[in-house]
C-alpha cells in the first residue's frame, strides 16, 4: 500500500537560505517545491507599482484583483502576475520590504494561504515561508525552523545581490534585515514564529550542502514514522 503524500514545512527569517535549501531538499526527495515567499513578493510588486504598499485599505481591496500564478516550467517554479513573468523582478530589495508590509494585512495572508494549500493538495511537497508550519500546513509531516544569525544572513544576502549585479552595502543590508525581522515577528497577522513541534536548524556555521543533508535526514526519519 503506497504511503500517503508527505509535506515538509520550512519556516524562518529572511536570508536564512530557506528557498535555496528547500529547493535542494525537494529535489533530493523527488518532491514538488513551492516558494510561498515569492507569492507575497509578487503581490508586493503589484502594490509597489500602484504606489500603495502602505495603504492598508487599498492593499486589502486589491486582494481579489491580483492574479498570482505559480507555474512549473522545465521543473523550475516561475511566478506570474497575470501573464507577466515576474520571477526576476520580485528579487529587488524594495520588493522584499513591500512583501513584508503587504503580508501583514490579514486579507492578503488569507488569500495566499488558500492558494498555497490548493497547490500542495495531494502532492509530496516541500514548502518554505514564514507561517507554513503554523498556518499553511499545520499537519505537515515535518516542520523545520531554519535560521542563522542576522550578521550571517546579511552577508549571504550581500553575496546574492552582488552575484545578480545589484550590490548593496553590508551595513544597509544588515539594517534592512533587522527591520524585516522586526516587521515579520511583530505583525498582527500570522507573525513569524516557530511551530511548537518544529525542529530548529541553525545554519550559521553550516554550508548549504551540510544543511540540506541534515534536513534530508530529518525528513526521511519523519516520513518513515508517518
């Protein structure tokens, strides 16, 4: 009798390497990967273009107008606003802050959580974000809270931005990181916090490969127990 589909929920602060490591973990487990943060970024980009990121009433009003689509092309996840591929555009630093702001609006989280659950239904899935284990997949096979020091996360983000040709001073990136952490942990709607039954993984002193290997070990043990 085949095992029921498994789900791995990975939560954690900005810059912890969730997306990179979740993608690698999904590939090693032959599971679908869903980057939920990218969905919030797409909505944040939409509101940036309307110059209304900080207008909570307008953000809530636009929730049903925005068409955020996730498509898998050649095995890779691509994000679309309507028919526009915004996969690269949503990685700009200002979009990161916009995503954090709009994600604090309850109507936005309600819509995105519903979309994420629908995509994950009946699939072997690895999903990362900030409220996956607490809200999106409360019954996940395994919940991981992936973190690293703010300084290490800022260094990683600086390297990432430099590689993309969008360099930012370390001091500014660290300042933004700390501000983003505060926003994410103090918002009223689904604040960033580890699920009570999550396993904490600190990657500050681990390489990507070492972190993924540790998470794979935890995942296989959890899947076997399920």
